[in-house]
């Protein structure tokens, strides 16, 4: 039984088709990197698995059950971080609001609920952090609380929507290692969306790449190829491997600019063409983001 | 001061209203919906003037109108930017009608002032009982939805994934806000509802880190303001509504100062 299976799925938002003809099966225990440019449909795909976007065609199943809202087998970390910057609520209360959060009544956590909150905070090493008010936490620290929240009630499938957003490279590696170790310890399946493949390379099993209304699932060798990516971006794509990293670039333009872009180093060009504002990662490249925009 | 029946009524009414407005206000500020609360109060003015026209008690006209508006605003949807525009438009439309009703009602000046700025010293025992009934209803409803309300306020997308209907919660919550607004308007008038509902709650959110403590502090501060205002009004013969707003401003300023002082102290401790 697959952890997550799409059968001939079409997803539409506001009448516009975002993804069509998607067939895929993710097996239990896998670590899948979900990649694609801005607006490719990563968030939409995750929300469909949660039952928040009903497929226009086809069917989606999670551990053999049709995708539906309120599925306790799924843990979810949304992309939009809605915590108001000045909120002085403690991290612990923030995490705790999700325990049985859908049930009516007063939010007075019982002994079991409090123990569950401590368990997930310990899992991400945030037990001390959670005493402090949210307003005084950094982006990376809040990210850890959000991860803890996604782990509540022992989900078997973790859907993480861009956990690396606005983190510096060393924090990115920290989050990736944390998720990978959680995956091993808890035996969960992970679907991890990101804009850059490289931080995930050491830990991921397969990659799910979306773009051009299509999706491709497979090993890095099978998916991160000029042929597949050119189809997904609808424009010629080059793939360059160097020093254990993989650079994806649109028709040589990206790499050509590299040599005399920002000037300081061969890696500096990341600043010159990143428009999404999410990351300021100085040495990793995700050219296709731009290719998709162009 | 409690020898007078009208003072006893006023203290009872103020206590009931404060204990409702504080906790409801806590969630209102937490959700960033203070504009909706503000608008509901002003929309209530139209309901009350309409009630005068029809010859029914203004409290019920006020409640009916805020309730209808609250549910509509809640159902309008999640998009915050659009929501503010929609609320503003509904508010302007309602106030226009309120002005029209005023035009038809003659000899209305004193009631209009009471409606706008409150007249807590004129509260009769029957009104106190109405306030108590409405207040219990509002707090019971708030208690019933508090858990999904908190979840939907802090983590809307996760709450939705877990099966919470954001729209239903928003509509139910604004219906509760409508009750609290109708109550508070009896004490401080529709123009000054903010002072009991938002002032203490915003201060409580700055002073506390736990939800439970925040709700209790908000209620306590609202009570302090309401009773303090009444006592000062009795001593000075100035309007109670004035003193309540003055205390509200003071309490909020003190909470802000406490926050900055804490920040400075923390910096000093680190250095
Ligand atoms: N409410 C909506 N109505 C119509 N189209 C929408 C709506 N919301 C999103 N879209 C479109 O759906 C597409 C997929 O969006 P989605 O958020 O899934 O992309 P994404 O891959 O997560 O992008 P990002 O990397 O920026 O987060 C986008 O092209 C977007 O413009
Ligand atoms: Mg997204």
C-alpha cells in the first residue's frame, strides 16, 4: 500500500488547471523532495493530499484511504507562516493549540495532551525554546516549532511546505538533518517541498518535480536530466554536476552569466537572478526558477 | 456610593459587561479583527435608531443588527485585505441608514447621545438582567468554540487541514462579538465599545505568554476600568464613559511601557 498515490489526477484552482494527468505512488518510509518553480503547483499538490483541493479528475489516496480533510495520518507544515511578528504568546501554547484543535470546547489541555506537546518539542529539541514568546524567536526557531506542531499525534506522512524558506545555508542543512533523523527514528514518509535540490541530496530517496502542469517522480538520475526538465519547464534546460552539487540552468544562459555576473565568485550569481525573495543562499543555484518566470 | 440603587445597578451592569468584553476582546485582538469589532459597534447604532422608529427597546435593535452584520462579515471569507474593504463598505452603508432613521425620529437628541456615548447610570434592573442573560449566552458560546477558534486564529491552514471550517468559526465568533458589542454599548455607547473590548485585551496580550492567563488578565483589566471609571464618575461628577476611556488608555500605555522596560532590562542583563 502506497503512502500517497495519485491516479490520473487533475487539480484546478479558480477554474485554472494547475496539474493534469498526474500518476504517482510514494511508498511508506520514503523521503521525497518536491521541487518546481514558483507557481508550479507544489503547495496545490500538498493541499490536494490533505483533502483541501478536490481533484477535478482522478483520485488521490493516502495509505489506501481517499484523501479527506482531518486525516490524522498526515502531519502538515503550511508554507505561509501566519504568526504575527509581535505575538507574545509562548511557543509552547502555540504548538499546543493544534492538539485536538478541531474539537469543540475549552482549550484546556489534559495530561495526555501536555505530554504530547512535550514529546514533539523534545523531538525537535525545542523544549527550552518553547518557553519564550514567539515575538522573540528567530525565523529558524519558529520553523522548529512549526515542525513540532506537524509531528503532533504521530502522523505517518509528513507534508512539509518549504521548510527551508528564508533560512541561511547552515540552518537549511540543520533542518534537513533534523527531518531526516526524525524520518529514521519515527519511520514516517516525508514529502518535502523546496526550491533547491542540493540541500536535500544527502538524505532524499527520490524527487517529485512539477512544472508545466506535469509531474515527474523518480530517482535524481532519472528526473534531473535535460530531457525531463526541458519538458517540465517548457524550455531547453541544462544540468551540470559539480562538486557533489547539481546545477540546473536554462539553455546555458544562466551559466554564461555566472562567469561575469556578480563578479566575486563563480557562485555569486545567485543574487543576480533570484526574484522570489525567499532565500539568500549564496552558493546554491536553482536557475529553473528563473527559467519558469521567463 | 453603593447606597444608591442606580449605582448598584451600574456596578452590576459594568461587571457583567467587563467580564464578557475582556475574554471576547482577547480573541478579537489575537485574530487581528479589531476593525471588524469596531465596525460592528457602529453598525449597532443603526439597529438602535431603527428600534426607536419601530418602538422596540434599542438594546434588541442593536443586538439584531450587530448579529446580522457579524454573521455576514464572518461568511464573507478569509481574504483579509478584501475583508477590510467589505467591512468598511457595510459600515458606511449602515451608518447612512442610521442617519436616515435619525431624520425620521423626532425628539431624539438625548437618546442619541446615550446611544453614542453610553449612560451607565441610567441602567435599570431589567436591563441588568438582560445583560446577565446575554452575557452568559456569549461566554457559554465562546467556551464552546474556544478550542477550534484558537487553532483557526493561530494556524488557519493547519486547522483547515484538520477539519476546522474557518468560515463557520469566523461567523460564530463574530456573532459572539455582536453579543459582547451590544452589551458594552449599554455601558460606554457604540462609539466607545473599543475601550472595553480592545483596550484591556491588547494590554493583556502584551503582558502574558499563556492563553489562559491572557483571557483572565483581559477580563480583570476590563473590570478594573469599568469599576474604576464608575467610582471616579461618582467622585467627580464627570461622565463614566470618559473615565473608562481614560483608564483604558492608561492601562494600555502602562502595558506598552512594561514591555519596553522588560526589553531594556533583558538587554542590560545580557550586557
Ligand atoms: N485561488 C487561486 N485561483 C486561481 N489560481 C490560483 C489560486 N491560488 C493559486 N493559483 C495558481 O495556482 C498555481 C499553483 O500555485 P502553488 O501555490 O501550488 O505553487 P507553488 O509551486 O507552491 O509555488 P511557490 O513556490 O511560489 O510556493 C499558481 O500558478 C498560482 O498562480
Ligand atoms: Mg508553494
